[in-house]
């Protein structure tokens, strides 16, 4: 069974002039190469994993890399000795060193390959691993130059845990992790190729039975967590899929998708969002998620700011968006629209890249978010309101100490509360409000921002 996480097909669209992002050329000679995995090392060094964006579904073993901030990108082939092997994910730690996970499309197995020369050559590292009857290498991740893990499906139908390997020498040698939480393992469960989340030394791996395997110590020990959705990739429960995003070891979101399997390709008929403040141990009740940011989402490292891409509509009526959220995807600020972008990643609030589709080796494929424009974007008075959902009170925090006004309205537009504040942090009593959805509108000078809050 093909184990790549189910997603909507991405096709190329026309190029539109856009002053907010600087278009760069990924260098691929084949047209319509998309970027599905961006790894930013520093302001100069970035890796991107390619896929076929033409709609033909061709297998692609290619990457592109820049060492000068995107002024030039050099494409390359991930030569694994077999062009039929699928690439699950890519992780890099500097300009020369990167790893990929790979597998056979229909039969699984696979392993990990490493480059130490910027992708000119790739060497298999996990020979002898992922060879069980039901093995399937689902991913590799490195926390630094030495410490990394690789994981996959149970080796056989009687195995009581996922297949895990760990290295402390950059992958020169790998050790098998002992069985963990075997009593809690759900028979027949498996992971999905390239599907995981990480922050610092913590990593989360979701599965086909709605479980999440979490490690807080670089993969040495693991805990199995129940999630609020049935399946993260539509493999067992064909109508359920989802994605995890974490800003740190504790705070994150889960967006669950209801899949419509009667369409070709499979479409999404609805989304729900859940939030956690304890690393996924528990999740808040779901809120229906209708945002146009339904594509790729990621946190800016060291912040609670999300950046995202997405599309509303289909065919010629589809409109694509790029934007950001400062309240864990409760509300989004559109930064621009009209250009379809794939993956997105930021180094900090001032610098990031978003994937696209190339027209040729000298035109298109990726966009750099310019630092000057980034400063304009994030210099506005951004607010946080928590907890959300809330019961008796909420705390409002502001990045700046400027005076601001607050107006709270209900879904009918009726004003329920108005206040003036000047402190960086303020507590607001909402115990008298009825349960439901409210809009917290902040104004400071000519700037404004609105955040949705659910009152329990």
C-alpha cells in the first residue's frame, strides 16, 4: 500500500508579478518542478525537496540547494541506484550534509541515505534495516550532526511496536531501539512516509490509528498518545487525515481533515482544528476550521507565529493565499493572494522561503520573503489572547507597550465590551458572556487586528 500522506493534487498556475516575495529560480531543467520540503539552515543555506507538479505523477528523486541566500540555486539528483525508489523526506544540518528516507512504492522496505558533499553523491546508511515483511521506512530526522532517528512500520504482523533505529554518530552506525509501550500498541497500526513534527529535541510521529508517538529526548524514549482524530492519513479510516504543527515542546495545533473518497482525486469535505498546551497529551475541543490556509503551515522557530499557504475554490475559480497567524490559526492575516505556493518555512520573522513551480531552469520555483518587507509585516501591534477556548477570563498580551482599545462583539455584531489598555499584559473578565464565539478587535492608532475567541 502506498504510504505517502494523502493530500490534494497541486498543479502549476500562471506567474503573477508580486512585490511582496522575490521569485527565485530553482534551476530544474524540467518544467513544473514543485518544492514540497524546505529546510533552512541559515540566511545563506537552504535545501528544497522536489516533486512532479505537472499532474502526471512522475517519481522524482531531485533536490535543489542554495548557499548564497537564493541568489543562485543548484539542482541535483538523489541517486539511490534505483529510479523507482520514493523519497519520503529530507533533513539537512549544513550546506554539505543531509539525509533522505526512501522506500519502494508498493512493497515498502527502504532506508536512509546521506550526503556529505552537498548532494553530489548519496550513500545508503541503513543496510539490513527495514527489511521485514511489513517494514516500511517512513522517515528520518536529525537533531544535530550526530544524533538522529529513523522509523517505520512494524516488521511483521506480530510485532508489537513501530520499527525504530537511533544513531549517535551521524548515521555511520544505527542501533535498534527496544520495544516500548508494547501493551499500548494497537495491532495493525503504522506511520506515514514523511509525516511528522518536531521542535528542538522533541519529535511527534502520527499514525493510521490516530495515535501519536512522542519523544522528548531525541528519540531515546517514547510515549504513545491518543489523538482526537481516527487516522492521520486515510490509510485505515479512509475518511480521516490530519497534520501536526508545534511551536515548542508543549504548544501546538492539529488540523483534522474529513476526506471525500467518492471524488478523484480524494477531496476534503471539512476541517477541524484542535490545540494543545502539553505536548499533545490532551487536546482542546475541536473548532470548525474554514480558513483558506489549508495547504502547508509552519511555525517560525522560536515564536508562536504561524506562516501558511492555501487555496479556496477549484479550477479556474481557485484563489491562492500566503499569510500569517499570531493566535494559533484562530485568525489569519492575508499577506498576498493570486500565486499558488506549496511548502513554506521561515528562519525568523524577517526571512523565509515558500515553494512554487518553475517555468524553466532560469524562471521560478521558489520565493524568498524579503527582510525589509518582513519587518513591515511583523512590526504591527500583534496581540495574543489566551486561553482559547476560555471560561471566566482571558489574558491579553501585546508585543508593544503602546496604548490600545479593545472592542468585543458577538457573531451578530453586537458590542459586548469596550476597554482601553496600555500595559503589555492585561486580564479581562468574560464570565458574564454567554457561551459562544466572540471577536476581540484591537486598535492602536491606524492599526487594527481581530482575534476570534470561543467562550465555553
